């Protein structure tokens, strides 16, 4: 069932606009933040008048922000108006193909560079991940896995690789509302991030890319099994 963002009854979802960027960009960013945080579920119908009241702007600014988010694929136009995008299985497949291209390239860059500071950052995340696995904390482990992948893309120092990851991969996970328990038993994942990190530490670009590919492909199969009944 579609939901109207202005009638959820739990107080304002969106922060007021500050004086920093263009008004339309700020409005679009507020809506994007809420969608990616899960505050507006996939399929939720958006009211330009309701959002305008919550944010404290005119309806024309909200409508222009909708245009930006429609172009980014975060929202979609229907006969009934604008709603949060609903993913298809093909969308999930495409996003994983994108992940393979982006993250395998990013990890190659890290392995070739061999920056000890980058390795230390990733090592800290892996150590936290292993603690979460030991504690059987599925939500914590999944969050740390996502942080590891985001960090690989960010530390590549390629703004475009990182931008693709934060835009498309995070969007997919937010819209799918992936249940962290689908990755149980966690012990089955315990060797994968350390294997990627070890290949980076050895400056083995081929090995790092192969380990990353194996990890993403395994995640793809589990995510698709979760998504197919829902998409």
C-alpha cells in the first residue's frame, strides 16, 4: 500500500533548509537522506504540498527537487504521482554488475598503491567485523561489511568510483530493506573480508580483485534470493 509522507503521524521527517546550497539541491538532499535511511519505504507516495510544509519551502521547490531525484532513479513517476522507486530483480542484477566493475577496480588501485594508512583503516573495520561475527551480531556485521566496501571505494581516491557506490549501491540496499539475518550463519563469511585485505597488504592486485569478485558474487546470490519474492 502506498503511503503519503505528510501523513505518517510521527513528526517531521525532514530537516529545515539552511543557507548553504541552492534551495532545490537542499530539498532534494533532505528527501534523499530520508529515503536512504529507510524513513520512506519503497513505493511510498510523496506529496509535494506535505513535504513543502514540513521543510518550510514552496511547492515549486519540492517539484523541482522531485525532478532531480527522478533523474537519479530514487523516485519514479506513476499515474497517481511521484513515489519512492520500487526495484525489480533486473535492477538488483544491474547494480551487482556495477559493483563488480567499481569495487574490483577500486581494490586494484588500493593494492597497487600499498598505502599503509589505507590498510590500517580497512584493518580496523575488519577487526570490528570479526568481533560482530563472533558475537553473532548480524546487523552489526552487515553494517561493517558495507562500511568496508564504501571505504575501499573512498580510499581509491576516485571521486567517480566512490560516487557510484554511494549513489547506486546504497540506494539498492535502502530500497530493498535487506534483512541482515539472510546472511546467517555469519561464520560462513568470516574469511572473506580478511582475504581481500590480505591481498591488498601483499600488493596483489589480481588476488584482491578476485577475492572481491568472489565476495560480491556470493552476496549477489543471497540478495537475489531475498529480493525475488519482493520485487
